C-alpha cells in the first residue's frame, strides 16, 4: 500500500495533466507483442459497480465473487475498506479472467482496465488545496501499444471504452469516499461500521438480505415501489446502499425513521436519564 501511495504522490507532482481534448497515441490488440502482459501482477482496485457487473456476468453471488476473486488488504491508514482483484497464485500472477485470446469478461471488465493506459486523479483525496480532477497517461516501457499508429483524444477513448457509464455509476461512491468525514485524520470507523460499509458497497446480496430478512423496513420509511426496485435490481440496491451509508456513517438525513421508532427511542433515552 505504501508503493501505491508513493505513486499517487508522484502523479500529483510529476505527471503531465491532460484534459478530455488532449490526444495520445495508443492501441491494444492481439497483434501487439505484449498482448495480455499488462494483465499480470497488477493492483486493480474494484469499485462497487465493477463487482456488481462482474458477479452478474459470472452468474454468481457477490459473496462467492468476493471469496474467490478478491482480497481486502488491511492497512490502518485506510479510512474505509477497499477491494482488490486477486491475481492467480502461481508464477504468472495473471488476472483470473485473462485468456490467450484476451479478457474473458471484456464486456464487464473493471473501470481500471477500461481506462488503461489513462488514469484519473482526484487531488481532493490527497491534497486539500487542489480539487480539480485531471487525466494522465501511464506510459510503461513494456507496453508496445504506444507504438501503434492510432491517435485519439481522451474524450474519444472514454466513449469507445464505455467508461462514461462506469463514471456515472461510481459518482455517488466517490462522493462518499471523498466525504469530509474521511478527510479528518482523527475520524475512524469502528469495526461495526467498517463491516456495514463493506456490505453495502461490495456484498450486495448480503446487503439485500440485511434489508429484507431483518426488521429494517419496520424501522425506516421506504415506499413499496423502492422496496420492489431494490429487491429486483442490483443497481437500485447499490444506490440505496449509498443513501443508507450517508445516514448510518455521517448522520445525514437521507433516511427517515418511522414515528413509532423515534418515539420508542425517546422513551428509552428518558428512562436512562431517570436512572
């Protein structure tokens, strides 16, 4: 994790900053001699939407996907849990989805894979004085795609790789991870809330069980239409999870407790005061 932090610092200080109108020369295809080599021994952080797409593509539950294909590194400096794609545990250290013909989950490949060789920096996460996002180019020596005669703008690449959908789906998650709560160094999530964050963001099937197999809807005002949507649609469930986290982690008014529950809590508080 320290190496990743050093890379982030280098990006902010040293990498040329690109806008959507800037151009770069690159193309990846089976004909380049390095084909598939970039899919080995790499750190790929998965977003909640990445996991939603991948587990659906593979036809497995989120719990199964997380157990088989991911790791969650522990670092006391991490303000919230992160999930990384687990490379094969052999000498190749390749991505579990790569084949001789290329990516086996290409249509649902993660955001980071779609972006490469571009990166997107959010200075606000690292530097309080900067807030503007910018793109940068990861021009690695082993990659021969940069020698291909194919020029495009950053905007064209984003469109061609289907990145915009992932950006839109990840906007609410980004707002949570960049929340002022996490910018304050003395603020730490207790274990129970770390588990809550992990479940609502990454383990959607478990989060759905939490909602529908407990007394959750007896305590919170959630209309029938919304209940139906989050029961049937993973994307709607993920969006609801972000609402729940804003309420549970940051005490924001994104959820409404039922009147009888509020009254019951008031009575409990009064009893405690009288003791």
